[in-house]
C-alpha cells in the first residue's frame, strides 16, 4: 500500500487529465452505442442518449487539447470521433 508521504514525481497537467478523460469518454460512447460491452458491467446494453452525451463531450474537450497532442494521437481521436458519429447515426436510425 502506498505511504501517504509518497508523491508523484511530477504533477498531472490539465491537458493530461483531459486526455485521460477523452479515452474514458470514447470507451463509454462505444459501450453506450451497444457495440461493445460496458467497461464496468461487462454487459452489452445500448443507451443512445448517453452515447450522444459522451460524443458531445468528446467534441467539446478535444479542441481544448488538440494542439498539445502528438500528431498520431490527434489522428486517433479524430478517427474515433468520426467512427462514433457514424455509428451513432446508424444506431439511431435502426439500420
């Protein structure tokens, strides 16, 4: 168990926290689309309102840190966001 006096060597910067948040939101969006199992329950269950909220949140956060991410990470987030949008429309239309 960690000792209370043990600290991180460097503080977690806000852009790092937001980057971690994006990763979590991407995973949540996929699970709420009903296309992968939910990370906490392991069950597949669609909730398109929650999927849209996750996608909208990604769209809001991403521009704030876009310029601070390596190019490969930017491309990855943009690809995920595009695929999430397309799959959301597909799930919403029932196709």
